[in-house]
C-alpha cells in the first residue's frame, strides 16, 4: 500500500493510492486509516508524505568496508524537509554540495529501546530521503549542524510504501540529469536497517511519523544548481528534485 | 505578557495570563492572539508552552573564560520536551546525569540569516529550558545524540514571558531540593543571546514556536533520582521538575 500527502484545493490531505486515484483518508498514521470518500487524480502534486517531529540521521553508514567507525546518530531539522519536485536551495557559498540517496524508515508506533529482532515491528513503511549536505562544513562541524541545515536539504517522498519484502535489500539508483551516477543497495550498508532502528531507539524514544535516514552506501554525488536529481529505489518509488541556489 | 499552554477538560489550550485567570486564546503564535472568552484558574496545570518543531542547543556556551571554543549548535529531539512538574527519566544506567538551567528563546516569526543587530526582532519571548544531559556520553559522542536523548530530558516552561527588558542580563538561580546550587546570569554567557540567535539562523531557517537553548553559564548540577529541580529566573518564572529514574 502506498500512503502519501497530496496537495488538494482544501490543502494537504493524507491519501492511499488505488487504481482510480488517491483516496483521501482521515489519518495516515492511524492503524486503519478511514477513507473519507474523496478521490484525487493520480497525477496530483505529492508533498512530503509525513511531517515528522524527529528526523534521525545514521552517521558513518556508508558502504561495507569503507570505514570502521561505530554507529552514531544525529538529528536533522524537520524544517529542512521538502516534498518531491521542490527545489533544493544549495548553499554554494559554503562550497561543495552533495546529494545522498538514503532509505528512510517511517516509524508507525511508539518505539523505545527496540531490539534488532523486533525492529521492523515499529515500522509503518519506507520512503526515500535525500540527505543533502554542504560537504566542506563536515570536517569543521563534528555536530553535523552546519553541513545539514540548508533550506530544502531533506527531500522526502514520493510516498510511504508499506509492503516492502526486504528493506535490507533495496536497490538504490541515483541519476543526475538522467545519467546514472550511483547504483547501490541497502545490503551494502555497514550497519543494517534493523541495527539502525535499534540503535536510534536505544537512546531516543520515537513515535508515529518520525523518520530514520539509514545512510548512504556510496549513493552520494556532488551536484550543482540546475541539476535534476532522481533517487530511483525500485519497489519503493522515485524521488525527484531540482537543485537551485540559495540566494537570500 | 505571559503565554502558556494549560491543561483543560477539553485538552491542552493556549492561554494568556490575566489577574483573574488564564484567558484561552485561539493561537499562541499569532501576532495578536484572539481570546475565546474561556478562563481557566491561575493554578491550572501548565504544559510546555510550545510544541516546537525544532529545538536548537548552543554548544560550548558556558561561562566567560571557561573555554575558548568557537560557537557551535546541535539539535535536541522535540520528543524530549516535557512541561513543568513532569518527571525527568534519568538514565542512571549511563552514569552521571546533569541538569543545565538555560534561557530559552522562543522564535516568533520566520528567521533566516538574522543579523546580531536584528536578532531580537524575531523573538516572541523567553522561557526556561532544562537541558538534561547524560554526562558520561558527552566525550563518547561528539554529535551530542546519546547524551541528550533521554525521555523527559528537556523540561520547558513554565510560560513564555514576552516582556523582558534585557535578555542579556537575566539572573539564573538553580535550586536542588530547596538548596541554592548555582547562581549565574545570562551576561556570563561566552556567546551572547543575540549572537546565538544570529549563529543558529545563519545555518538553519527557524519559524514561530521554535526554541533556542542559549547555554549554561555555570548553571549545571549533577542530580539523582528523587531530587526536585527548580530553575528560578527572576523576571521570567520558575521551572520545577522532579528527577525520576528510567526503568523500562
């Protein structure tokens, strides 16, 4: 099942995808969302599928054998979250900007000190996150605040896929202006998706709608204003955003 | 003017303090909140005065001459925010737990790349934050995730005071079980309140309801389960919370 937030004449509304359109529901995060009877066309504008209260990033989680640092986490501002198609405002005044394609876990229920074995029990579904980063600030700010705080630095979407056979084996294709620039798989993550959920919730209580960005297994690419980014994760969807330039 | 969120039979409601009680309003963050006509007793239970989308902590901001590190910032989970009187669930399994009394800036409008000179223009008012920290994780996790993520680790309140003559000269008294354990003033912060607002918004766009914790100028004290903490900031109010122990 695909869950989304669609832009309607009445404002943003949660919806479930069906063959004839997006069926508006009362609450995307409810155990059983109730359809209101309204249907919106399948080509409606999609917004970020959740408005998380917390976005957790998993640190050092690159491809296998690229590093040996233990797992860590950090928080990204929820105000950097944007939906599909919305421009990323690249801070070119801060040097190189990278996009990072990451599998995003959407939490579905209260999650506190969850074991690796039970990790998937707290998951509502999966979407795609683009963890945009001003790379030249990374070595300067070990707290990850300066590199990760730009406007539009967290594209999220296009929807939440609740039926994912194996989140530990998701293909991840990164295209820039139509050209394939990276091809990886969540199986290459040094810390698994389940380990990341267990680690994050061993310190921080999460709840429905929160997001864990699980890391970039060689899915990062330097970009420039004018580029069009497509994160194509077969079985989940494609998240596409243009890169603009921060000017204000 | 004091702005609060009060617990009512109809759920949490925003309110403005008057001589005869808390006057319920439509929207605490509106430029001119409209009173609904309902009045709640002055001794009503107060909740955290805002539900911030972002809580920014200012790093290294201790007392003058205690350190020479440049200003940094980090994000604290909004899910750690609790109201006055709610127990802090101290993670004693992680070693020493400190409370930290801090002046909390509540942002009132979109705030992006604000100059030091204009910093106070984006402020709605001030409240008190207790930036509870598991100290033994600080040297282990330079990203500040592990030390700062415990349940109830960010008491906030008791209300937002909008009329503060000089936020750079707020007395800060920390009492534990009635005994004065620290006495300081925001004038002792190495980075000023205005500098902290300018720094945070130079990287991250904030908006109404967001909170900046400005740092602890020698206002940190080790605590134990069973302690009662009072952060008494004359001119703003007193934030009081008991310390319990995380057990789950």
